């Protein structure tokens, strides 16, 4: 087995930024908490090669909120790739987010394929991947047999939290059927759930990650805040032979 990491990936998710720096979500000032995460990221050695920003980057859909995201992320000088969450405005994101934050949704690096899917349904909290996007996903997989990481916002599986499972990916069965058919898919990562989550289906590992702001109580029947868990992000080491390891880092 190749034990030398070919790529170090950092997943940042559910930043929930506002146009101004003062507002908070459930008592957590989202700009301040993201700043703490970015400062933690900046101390890592080695530095991540890629940032994956997996949705709910804004709380108010304002262009200024995405400007604030850029102002925090750009100084890291790490290529970043984004996808929308249910709190985001796709049109504003496409207009405002600029290099080093990339709009590319399929790319190759370190012997791996990366595919970013939108599960956004405007006006809805739950998610769905469109038929066109599922067909595009299959096309990407047909053309690229290398180890693959797929990212989206909504969880494509139960996270054992009754209230959250009602607002997950509605057509998760169709998505999972695609994942089952293509053995090169090694990892599916997502946000939305504001907590760490880890499960496996077949050869694919499904990983949820903490928000950079408020955290939700795991395995809760009803909505509940986890007051003990700190904001954080996920690190993933991707090896050239298709293996990987991952950890959660708290800010």
C-alpha cells in the first residue's frame, strides 16, 4: 500500500455567513467562528492541497456574505471548490465567488477524481439531485475509472436523527444506486447535518462533517443544539492507490 499522501483535502461546510460580521446562528457568531477555523487551517503542516466548500456558505443569500467568505478563504492560497446548500443562492454564488474559489464541478488531482453535485431545490430545506445531474454523474464515472470522491450538501442516507432525516436527500435511493454500480467511488462527503457522521455501504464510505459554526446534537429525535461540540472541519488524506484516512479537527 502507498503510505505517502498524494493529496490533503480540507472540507469546510455550513459556514452560514451574513452580509455583516455581527449576526449569529443559535448564539454562534458565524463570521467569528469561521475565522477561527481558517486560523486553525493556516497552522496545519502540511497545508491542504484543496478546500471543498460543501454548501450553506451563506445564511442570508447576500452577495456580501460570499464576499466575506472569499476574504477569509483567499489568503490561504489553497484552490477551493464550492457547491450550494439549501441556504445558498446559486445565481449569486456564480456571480460573486471568484478565484481561488472555483466553480468547476469535476476535476482530477493526485490520481483522484473529484465530483461536486448540487442537491439544491430553491425554497426547500430538503435536497434532491436532478435527473440531469445523475446522468452527468454517471457520464463522469464512465469516463474516469480512477478513485473518486463525490461531494454534495444533503446526506444521502439516514443519520439516525429523526428530524434531520426528514430533510435529507429525497432521491437518495437513486443516488446510492449509482454509487453501488461504480467501484471507483471510495468516498461521499456531505454537510447539512452540523455534526460528525461516518457510515459505510458496500465499498463506499459516507462522511458527514461538523459546521464551522453551531453544532447539532447527534442521534436526536427532535432538533437540538450540541452545546459541547466545537466548530470544526474534516481533513482527508487521499493516497494514490485509492486508499485514504480522515479526521475531524475542531477549532
